[in-house]
């Protein structure tokens, strides 16, 4: 480790806390969410201030290390650990503050906002953040259902939740950031100030800088959300029933005339259960009299139906993967081995009968993984607040998808990998003329850099703009992972 002496000299002289492979706690601190991918960082630093982030970056630059931030540590591809051995990880666990600001001037409109914009630390966990926002004036944000997920990667790579068709993605609520660049400079970026950096971090922060603080425009928490869950038995024994059920759900989402932005839902497929789960930001009577009848009109009778009018916090807890919003502020006890990929489906075309039949055949044909689930979330449809933006808004470009598939399968066997990749490949093969992509939120480690850019960003002009910004703010490519934007070719090493 002699070649890293400058690194440790700087860290020690500035009192930036860190852990190295010789440290007794190092192995537990570097343990990833996905145990299949276990990079070994050269050092994990735990800055306690934005100034210490700057010092850590300068140390990494002098030592010749690549850098990645870790917010909650839930990267499917372990990119929060650098994606390879020998990187510096900047762990943002100390950046937990969530504060609703009494005064804030919207930089894009000049509007004075009181108690609307929240200042959120880059290491805050979604569940803890949601509870704090509610406690501070009953405010709320759209975000995912993983209570322990960190706001950093979640909001800079999308951030879908069960009110997103009404309120947009978590990324869409960011009105400003405090970001630390490769040379240690701290910038405040928004639509009027350092606007190129602001555009880039919303979709590619891992390539641009370390976001220490987010400023996010909240909504008044609804007094009531209608939570609904419908389940069907016997779906994996009859291809026609399986296929027709999904196609009717798709027709409901796009053609029924009763779906507006207040309704968000997803379909869960796991080999035993088949469920539609979501939320409706309207009244119980309207849901029961108008929405539900249109949804089930041409479907088999559900085996189970649950409809609950809930308060905002209760709704989030029911949707949470943990059943609670309260999670440890630091570290994670969630560790498992899995393969994962994703698929986004064009809104203009949707999924065909042939594609759904191929999907069914694949998930019912042995060998199958011991445990898997596939979540197919509705992004598009009438008046979706996700799809009413374009590439001018941010570097996040998935604004034309009807459905997004999240496809993980537990275990690290070849059968699991073939199963996961086969779902994506079978559907694409049956709809060769359809525009498919992938989701930045569910990183697929098997993709090459170029494949990832094409799948995640789609538009080459977006990639070229990101490269230009990369050259301006990180010419030595300090910020790196296997899918990061590079300005001078593949710098993987």
C-alpha cells in the first residue's frame, strides 16, 4: 500500500474517518447488498462534512484512485463499492439531515416557497426521510418502497413509487443540489446556476460528482390514499389465462378512459402468486364505483381483493418492503446473492400477445430459480407525470415507457442468470420492431459500458452531452464505475 501513502497522509492529517482492508471493521463495512458482486475498495471514507468530501476527493486524485459514492448501498451491481477492486468509496452515512425549509426561492420561477422545499442529506434512507417530512408540516415526496434505500442513487437514477404517475419520480422533485466535483469544488446547481451540472447529475451523478445535499420540492401529504391489491390463483397453469389477463390490464391502463395520473400500480409475478398492487389519490367511492369495475371488467374473478383507505404514513408502511419506515440510519442488514436485469417497454406499442406468451413459457419452463419475482410497473398511460418531460429536462431519458420490468432472481447459479436474461431476450425477440430499453434504477452488471449507455440513455445526443460535461468537470475521470460516462473511450481498469 506504499503507493497510497499520499492518500492516508491526507486523510490522517485532516481527520477524515476511513477504513482500509487492515481495519478490523473493514469486511463488515464493505459487505454489499448483492453478495454475488463483492468489490474490495482500497479505502472507505466516512466524511462528516462537505469539506471532508472535498479533502477525500483530493486524496483519491493524488493517490490515483477511482471514486464512487455510497448512499444506502443498494446498488444491484455493487457500483456503490466502485464496481471493481481498489477504488475509494465515499460513504454518505453521516449526511442524514431532513429539513423542510421555511424559506426558499424557486430558481426557475422566482416563486417564494414556504415550507415546501426540503433539504435532504445525500445519505438519508427513504423510510426515515418520509417520516421526517411528514413530521415537518405533513409533507411528502414520491419515492420507492424500499425503506432502507438511500436517497442518493435512488433520486439521481429515477425513483419510482406508487404515486409517481401523479407526482413524478423522486428525480423530478429535485430543484437544486450541493455537489462536490472531482477537483474538490463545491457547487450549488439548479436550473439557473451551474445548469449543465444540474442537468447531468439527474441521471448520471455517479459520473459527475458527489451530491451531498438535495433540495426537493415536496407535496402536501394526502389525507387518504386508496391502497389496493388484487390476486389471482392458477395463473401459471394456463398460458392463455395468464396472457389475456395481462393484456386486459394493459388495455385498462391505456384505453379504458378511467385512468388518470392519480392511479399508479404494478403487476407482481413470482411463479406462485399474481398480484396487481397500487395506490389511488382519490376517494374510496370513486375507486369502488369507477376504477375497480373497469379494471376487473374482462378479467377472471380475483381470488383475493383488498381495498384500504389509508393515511399517508400507513400507505407507505403497507407498501414498504419491510412493513415499516423506520430503518437504521447507517449500514444495512440486507445481503443476498442475485442476478438482475430490467426492461422498459415503449408506450406507443406496449406488449403483444406473442411477447406475453413467450414470457409465460420462459417463466414456467424448468430449470427455474428457487426464488424470483418480477415487478411490472406502469409508468406511462393517460396524464402520467413521469412521461411529460424530455431530455431537455434532465439526463434521465426514460420518458416514453408504458411498462418497466424489474427482474431479479435469488442465487448466483448459471440457471438463475439464464432465467433472468432470458425474460428480457424472449420478449425482445417477439417484438423486434419495438423500442425497448432498460432502467437506470435496476443496474444490470452483465451489460458492457456501450450496451448500458444505449439501454439507459437511448439518445446518443444525451450521451454526447454527458461526455462534454464530463470533460469539463472531471477530465481525469476520477468518478468511475463499469457503466460510468467516459469522455475518451473505455477506461476500465
